[in-house]
C-alpha cells in the first residue's frame, strides 16, 4: 500500500489501481474505510456509439506511476490510459494530485482526452466501504438546503432509493446548486466525528455527491440492508464519490475543481468550519439598508411566467399595494 500522511491525516492507495484503501484521522485514530474490498479510485463515464452507459470503473484502471514529493506531503497518481466496459482501452490520460496542507487533503484531477469520444463525467475522490450495518455504527450524510436547514440522510436501514430507475443498486445523488444543496459541501458524519468534503469555487459550478449501497437491499420493500459484510463472494457496504461533469471534448484537456477533505470532531457545527472559513476569504455582505431591518411583512406577486401566463399588470399594482398596506404589508416583491 502506498501512503501519504502528515500529523493529521493518513491516506492509503492501492499500488495496482490507485484506489483509496485507507482514510484515517490520526488525531482520533478513526479509520473511515472499514471494508477495503469495496475501495474505489478513479471513475469516469465516456459514452460511445450504441452504448451511452460506458463507465470506466475503478477496479478496471491500472496505475501507471505513483510519485511522492520530496516533502512527503504530496503525491501524483498517473493513468496513461482509461479502460471502459464497452470500448476497451481509450486514449484518455489522467493525473491526480493529492496534497496535505495542515488538516486538509486537497484532491486535484487533470485529464487529457485524445480519444474520439467525450469524457462527460469524472468521479474523484471516491471512498468505498465506509461502514457495514453489522458494525452498528451510525453513519449519515448532512447538507444545507436552500432554507439554510440541515438535511440529514441516514446511511443505514431506511436508506431510500429515490431514483430507482437507471441505477444498479440503491443510490442517492445530491447535486449543487439545487434546492436540496445550497452550499457545495457534504458531511459524512458519525455521532462524535466525521469528514467534510467540499468544492471551494466562488462561481457556482455543478458538483454531485453520490451515495450508494452495494450490492443492494436485503429487503427492498422495507429498505433493509444486509446484516453481513458480504453475500457469498460479494462485499456489501456504502460507497461515496464526488462527481464533476467536465464534458472534455476530443483533443482537449481540462483541470477539474479541487475537492477539499477535512476530518472534524464533534457535530456539524465543527464540520462546516472549512466552508465558513473559505467563504470569509471572498464573501463580503452588502450593507443592509435600515428600512429592510424594520420590515417583517412581505407580499410576493407572481406577475408573469415563461409560458406567457400574465397574472397581474403593472397598472394594477398601485391599487393592490394600497389594499395590502391597510393589512400591514410593508414590501411588495415581484417575481416572474
């Protein structure tokens, strides 16, 4: 096993595939990957003629080189080619850089596409074998929705499969930006500690957080998971990956947005600190006008729509607002 570590984090890589087989918090001794048989590395989707679903699965990839910096705090994993299910080996090279800076691990991916196909999706980092139901360890994913509320998904019995069509096993795909995710990060949380994963980019760009339970339910109707770590010869457990959609055209190359990982202790208040600290570096709130602070009653009017449904005319607004003021409405918000 190849290793990268400092005083806070230790990451282990499979020498053959480059898959992440260990992710450990050295401050607490917590090992996130409990089932190395499910470990994952580089994954991609490269549609070809007659086979849109042409994945490059982690286990099929062969690591070309593994280089560690003189400081020992950075490694570069290189893949000279990508192997896919339906098109075999393709001329797509990928360079992955993993660097440890303090408590953070930073994952960077650069890909060059010399194949005749479009590289639509790349997933990295990917973590397989997070926990088994048999272990009894509570595991959940946590995000912030557009209302600023904490959305919690339990990764145990009851883990739903809302997009059952087009998936091979129970899968939850949460994407930013969306109503379900107002900030580009997710927490993989246990009761007393967890892992923060986020994409720190000022201008919003799509990122998906994919949670999967392999190979499938023990009881599909009740969403009950397998009690053992495997069914004969097939490991069972949760997998997680960060998905980006670069759509790299033939003859082009692209560097994906870096992914930040940081272990934390405590609950979500500590978990989201990496995001809050990064946001402070560029976000400066506009001074709030005094009238806004004293406003506690708004009225929203949907006056039009893309389909040409005209609900209200501008000439009607003065009379409507006069009536609203009589009822204590202080601000009129127009949408549509």
